């Protein structure tokens, strides 16, 4: 079932890209595997998935070890997997996070950024991160305001073991994806404004936005990275979202 679901998601990505004149190759599909067992993850990796997203550090640690072992003993060579931390990250988990994740999507404070920088420095790693922005203003969501993002981006750019790649947001859960279009548009405009007004280490290119219920609108508004779990693992997760926290 994962195969047909994944093929359907990829087809939808190509369709919307054709409609708006975008290249599908500039969009990264992050397969979110919260609550998904290692055999299902191995299956989608075999189908060409190279980016895995996890919400919790402890679950990621277990899967990282298992999947690494399975790849090492496999009969055929598979592409190297990039691991994404897409859930809220606590400062006391930063040590483990930098040892697993290639990209941390959920940096929402200078304190957390400094802790990640400290732990990355210990292992001589340049950790790629995104700033999480709460563009909807919902009290139940993590992330900082658009106004706070400018200052955090400026301060993060001073940390030598971090590389700021872009921004991330989680849109409200609604019955009509069109209702979240303004939030995706706002994140894109915020990124463009930061690139125009601030001097950071490099241009911010990544927009991590869009999940199973709204990724097509996110593509139309400029998403370069989408976090999709439920649409891929629907039958295995009994229709519970793998993307929420």
C-alpha cells in the first residue's frame, strides 16, 4: 500500500508543478515516519525516498541505528538517507539531535540555537537548521513571530557551527486547503524580506511548508520542502496523522 500511496503523492506533486510552471526536482519530499515501523520505512527507502522526517529524538535514535544496520547488510546499494528533525526540539536533546539529523526544522529560540551550535562544535559538524515561524499565531503551535524571525536570523548567522538554510511553518488544520494559502504566502514573503534586508551567511532558500492535507497549495506558494506522512502511510497508521506533534 505504501507504494501506491507514494506514487499517488509523487503524481500530485508533478501535476501541481506542471500547472504552476515549477520544476519538481527543486522540491524535496520529506517522508515523515512518526509511529511507522522500520520495515515500512525500509520499503519507502527502497522506492526512492532519501529524506526521512522524525518528530521525536528518541524514536529517531532507534530507527537511525536499525536502518543504518539494515542498509549496511543489504544486498543492493541505496542512496544515503538524510534525516530531518521536524518536531519540537528541547535543549536537553540537542546533543543527540546533532548526531542524527542532517537538517533541524524547528529552531524557535536563540537559546536552542546556541545549544545546537555548542553540541555541533563538539563533533566538528556544521549543523543545518531552519527557523520555525508561527505565521498563524495559534497558541497551540511552537515557533516565533515574523517580527522575531529577523533578530533570530541575524543572531544565528553569528554562530559558527550552524548554517541557516531557511524557514519552516505548520499551517492550521482546516477543512479547505485554500484557507491556509495566506500563511504559506506569508512565510515566502518573510523569507524574501530577510534575504533583502539582512546580511546572513548565505541566502535563505528553503521553505519547509505543506503536509498531507495542504501540500499542493504549499507548492503553489513556493514550498521547496514538504513533510508528508499520512498520505504515504495511511493504511499503516489507521488514518492518524504522522506529521503532527
